[in-house]
C-alpha cells in the first residue's frame, strides 16, 4: 500500500499537472536540499578559506579565487550536460535517482582529496572533483520540484528550500569552528552528511521511468543541439535567469570575502571571526527563515511574485550599504541580517518564479533547471575573479567599494522581474 504522504507515479506516465505533494515528501525533499547545501556552503563560506590560509597565508585571497572560480566553472560546464542526460535516462531506477546515486562517491572522493593534499593545486583538484559530484546530485535534485510539485504549492516549497542554504551556512560555520584544526573531518563531515540526507530521498522518492520508446533513438547531434538555449523564444525564463545571476553575484562578494573583511579590514583575529560568523549565521537563520517561509506562503496566497522580489532587492541594497560603511562588527551584523532576510525572500519567490515560467517542463525539466543553476553557480566563479580588481582600487583592501558595487548590482537584479510577463 502506498504512503499517502508521498506522491505516486506510474512508470512511463507523465503527470500533467503534478498532483499535490504530501508533508512527508516535502520534509524529505527539504532535508535532502539541506544536506547537499552543507557540502556546498561549508567550503564556500569557511573551510576553503581556512585550508588555504594554512597552506598559503600570503597568497590566500588569490588562491581562494582560483580554487572557487575553477571548481565552479567545472560545475557550470557539466551541469547542463548532466541535466540533458537525466531527462533522457531510461534506467529502471527512473530519470533522477541514478544521478543522485552517482554523485555521492564522487563528492566524498573530492572532499578527501581537498583535505589531504596540502598544496594549492591539490586543493584545487579536490574541489573540482567534489564539484563534479555536487553537480550530478544538484542537477537531479532541482528537477524534482518541477517534476512533482504543482504550481499552487511552489511558493510554499520554495520558501522551505530557500532558507536551507542559510541553515547549512550556520552549520558550516559551527563545523569550521570546531574542526578548523583537522582538515580531514572539516571536509569529510559535510560531504557524508549530504550523502546520507540525499540517500533518504533516493529511497522514498517516486521517480517516473522513461521508456526507450518515449525517448526515441539516441542521437548525439540532437543532444548537442538540445544544449542550446535561445532567450528570444523563452524571454521570461531568460529574465528570471539574469535576475538570479545578478542577485547571487552581489551576494558572493559578501559570502566569499566576509572572513577576510573581518580579519584584514576590521582587525579581528581568525579565532574570533569563526564565532562572529556563527553568530551572524545563527541570527540570520531566523531572519532568512521568516523571509523565506512568510514570503513563499503570501506569494502563493496572493498569487503575486514581483512585489516580493522588489522587497528582497531593497533589503540587499540597504544591507550592503550598511556593511560598506561599518567600522566594527555590530553594523556588519545589522547589515548582514538585512541581506539574509532579503536572501530568504528572494530564494523562496524566485524559485517559484522559475518553476512558473519553466519551458517544456514535462520533457526537459532537468535541462532547464540545470541552465538556471548556472545563474547561481556562475557568480561563485565570476565574483572571486572580479572582486580583487575592485578591492585593488585605491591601493588595496577597498572593501567599502566592493560592497557598494554589490548594492548596485542587487538593485539591477531586482528590477529584472519587471520584464517577466508570465507572473504577477
């Protein structure tokens, strides 16, 4: 007998539209997201910076930009390929489950390499391998929402998913603070937790099987052509992509360099900073949770998305200005909370927006969600490359300018929602 908390799916039958999902499925899905974001956010926010400071204290900023930039670029390149392959997978396990499983050992291997290779090239190699595994998992995981969550529940589910990155960030800082002197558990623990959380979803998730007849004969030329995306044919999706890219780009300036901002610009010691960042994340967890859940719920009830994107962009811009002119930690804390509240609002509603305007949802959900994932991943690669040039203005360490630029980018990102015609 099937569990009514989980949706059912018949092999080879597409659900148009998908039926409402139960609380059990939503809970497992959110936990899987949370676990994976632990493996994503802990290196981005803390463990890579700590590891590179141990290995190369004089060149840590450039090394951090190199490692994150190249590693993220790998994910950007392979994400759409994995998405396209997932959409065309005819495994008995379904279309998404095989890729969730395939990414787990790769992620763990990358984490072990990052922890044990004590050179910048070694850390880069490990991070690239880990990103390959994360991309396989994330591509399949993001496709689950358009596969199985109907429009009337997307704001709610998006709200719950939207703050998982912040929970993961808080947990990541706690892990980094406890394990900063032990590289192996520092990188291995988040990876293992991610795999355990995703594995639960693999066990309980219904996953539609695609028959070979439905897919047709594999044509390499067709698959390559399918990787292309013409924004003129799907302008709403293109504007949603650009808005996400700009907002994430601004956020990466803070999340990547906040540790160095506190140590090098404000003069705090590394031992103090991990605690301060954990405090920021702990309070921010409440702010992000309120922003994500309330905005997701209201967005569904009011059937409006644009109002909440504008609110999020305003919070981002105001928060960045406060941080830019901070001379001590308390103003940084206030500005960060505004940004985190905005991140919660934006993360929830923007995820609902992209699911509302997603092209060819029934047959190409993973492809388009992986393309949308580039809007989040590309800033991880681009921001660390651009930031040193901004920081170098005026002799170096120009963090106020960095955060003022971030404020301007966030405003432009919020305005792109006005050009989307498919949502209110």
